[in-house]
């Protein structure tokens, strides 16, 4: 499976959310490498520079944005499975003002977790849960039953 990197603006400080994210991350890492990188929010030029330093070279960049392409969990699992052998996948989660425009424009694709707007902390939890769900779907495990 591909290595996954989640580069997110902001820190998850709420204990319950942090525990839930960490739980899903631990579950995912049983099946493939997963790294979470937090970047401090800043004005756009500084934020762009900070994010670019953290993005792995030659990673498939996926900007998360409510205007991106939506998928159900099965389609997301197939999407992830199709990229499993392509190297690193870097999911980018913006802060309160979203991702810097230049970085969003450079992404290989833009995906939506929902047409609704989420705080970055909740978007991160939803992404980590969906990554775990995708792994279980690809492996045919019972967690993914709907």
C-alpha cells in the first residue's frame, strides 16, 4: 500500500478528538504507513512556505475542499486502492481560510469529504476514519459494512 501523509493546518487540542484521530491512525498503520504533520496557521505567504516544506517530494497531492469531487466510501476505497502502488499520497487540509490558493491549484486533485464546511479538526477526524474504512473495504473486513 502507498504511504499516506496528512499535512494539516492547525493543531488538534481537544482531547476526545485527538484520541479518536490517534485511534484511527493506529488502525490504519497496521496496514500501511501513515504520517500526520501539523503546520501552524499563519498569513498565506508564510503558510504556503511552511506547507511546501512538509509535503513529500513526488507525492500525489490531494487538496481537501468542499468544492472538490465527492465519493462514497466504496469509491474512495477503490480510489485509494488504485493509488496504492504509486508512492506517497499527501492529503492537504487547510485552516480556517482553507489552503493557500497557489497550493490548492498545484494539487493533483481536489476531493470533498462533504459539501458542508467542517473545522479542520473535524475534517481530519473524518479523513482518518475514511482512510481506515477504505482499508477495511479493500481487505474485505467487516468494519466497512453499511
